[in-house]
């Protein structure tokens, strides 16, 4: 088996069907069989129907549907241990491979075989969404583009869990896995990237592209993810990998230093610059002007992200881990 594709899944039937169809079509073109490991946590009947249909119709896919706990790190780990392919490809269940995805992955094999390397592919939003929405324009701008001239080197903070590939043998020899201590949302991928770098892997930007299908997205919904990254993910990172936590970006370090103490200074700064009234007004303006690119203001999107992170830091209290595993939006 040449490729094993590991996909942690959770209640995204429409996106999963598109993902499997794309992989099957490309496998047919290359006349290969691709192993696809769907790491689930009992998503339900809709997902089961999609997978049952794909097993029957997608003849160039060997689909393995396995169940584990609803922690994304555990899902990726169990997928890795179940894989038999020479090369591992990791995707998220809302990432649809570009039509040249498998061709690009095949091109990557020579580079992977020549050295200890991880190749993170491009993450793009669909052009029609980017052209019609300032929110998607902002999200798309946050991902780097592949360049043949300059091989972009990545690190633990820029490593992309939703689209990367590497040698299965090299990974197993390095004995690297995702930290299952991470629950809720965020930061387990940074810890994993840190482990890769520490084990001597070089992480680079690759050409293989996926289209991120985030239906019904908006800046206020995305802000929820940033909030939970700060409240849960970064707190987990601080406990699990304090070295990496302390070596985050200068801006994150400053926010953590000021607001994690939750003292008089942090509360004054919060109510002066990040209060609910002003934040809600900015979100309202961004949502109302979303379809008009004339009103695209990058700094306002950055403000919403910063405020959401600050709020998450301030809200770090005792959280029920079991509730977060069931639904990290709690």
C-alpha cells in the first residue's frame, strides 16, 4: 500500500462524502488503491450511511472505519497505528483534496525518501467564498502559498495538522504521537510539531492542496475557536509542554503575561479595550459588511481574534473535562 490517509471525523457527512469521492477519483486516475482510515467517535447514522455507500461505490479506496474517544489527538493516533501504507497523509474531515492532490503527494515521495522530512500542504478556501466574503478573505490570507523558488520552512507553531504527509516508517521509528492529554480545542498540533522538530524532522511547505470547506462561517463563530484555543488549548500546552508554551510568539507571550494573572491591571485593560459593547459593535460591522470587499479591514479581524484570545485567558477556571470531550464549545 502506497498511501494511508488518516482522517479524524465528527458529524460532517457532506464534507466527508466530497473528501472520499475526490480521493477515489484521483486513485482511479493513478490506478492505485488508497487506504483511508476514518477515526470516528460514534458520529451517528448520517456518517454511517456516507461511509457504507463509499465502501460499495469507491472501488479504489480501502476504507477502515474505527471508533475511539472524542479527542482529536486520540483519533489521529489510532489512525496512525491502524495504517499499513508506506506514506501517511493526514487530513481533516472538512478538507477536500484538490484535483492534483495525489499527483503532488506522489511527487513528494522522492523528497521524503531523501531526508527526514514532513511536508505540510497548502490550505485554501474556495475562490467563490473568498471573492464574496471578507471573512473568508481574511481566513485565506492566514495560510502561506507554496513556492518552487523558496522552500518555506515551518516550525511547531506553523505546522499544519489538517494537511501533511511523511514516511510511516520514519514516524514509527521516532515514536511520536499526538498528546492525548489535550482536550477541548487547540494546541495538540503545536505540541506534535514540536516533537517532530525535536526528533530531527524538517517541516516544509508543500504543494499538495486542500480546499477548506467551512460552511456558514463567520468571524464570530471563528472567534469561539480562538476563545477555546486560549482557554483550554494553551492551558493544556502550558501543563504538557511548558518549554513550547514559553516560546510562543512575542504577542502571545505578552497577552499571557498580562492577562493570565487576572489582576487589577488586566481587568482595567480588558474593560478599556476589549469590553463586550465595543467587541460586539466590531463584530456587527464586520458581519454587516461581509459581502462588500471595499469594507475589508484586516486590523478589525485581528482585533476580534485578539479580544477572543484575551477573553479565553481570563476565563481559565476549573472546566469539566468530560463536557469538553462531548462538545468543546461548552
